[in-house]
C-alpha cells in the first residue's frame, strides 16, 4: 500500500494514498486508537481550511456499569448508544458477555455539546431504570 503523511502546523495529520481503494479500505476499517485515544480519520473535503473547530464529532467509549443482563442484547445496547450519539461498536468483552459488571459501547458524539450522563428506560419487568453513563475520557473542544 502506497501511503505518505505530513503534519500541518495546526496539528492535522494528512495522509496521502497512492490508490483510492487503499484510502477507502482504511476509512472503512475504523475506528482506530492510539494509546487509547481515538484517531479520527475522515476524507478531506474540497477547500478544507484546517481549523480546529472543523472536527467536533469524535468516537468515545461509554461505560454502562451494572447494566441488567436483559439489556445486553446488541439491539438494546444499540438503542442505548443511539441516545448518546451514533453507535459504532461494542468492545469484545461486552460482545462475549465476559465481564458482566459493565458494558462498553463506542459511540460517535458531538464533543461541542454536553455529553449525556444518564439514560432512562423501562426494563422488561416494567421497572424504570436510570442508567448512569461514564465516558472513558472527556474530549476537549
């Protein structure tokens, strides 16, 4: 794969791909993380101006502690994730239910807005649940 990169003075890292297919494959395979932080990869629009405020959408891990096991279905976790932002993925422990103390969902959020700190929903037994949300980190925008 032919790829080169350069760093812009504003902190943007610009990748140039020799083939459009390689670029598309890399973009489609995201999310990527560097030391636990998201590496945000997006196709650069025409006439991009390299301003800091051009990226406010960012992926972030949301942790749902003590989530009832009835809510661990991918559809239920996707619904909860959609109340936070755009659901992207679940971590492998959550998918395999190997750590039932908490579930983790990767969601794309608008970091320029206040992050949702809880969601409320009705459990299958009719009980209203107020589920706290803890984010792995708080993006600075």
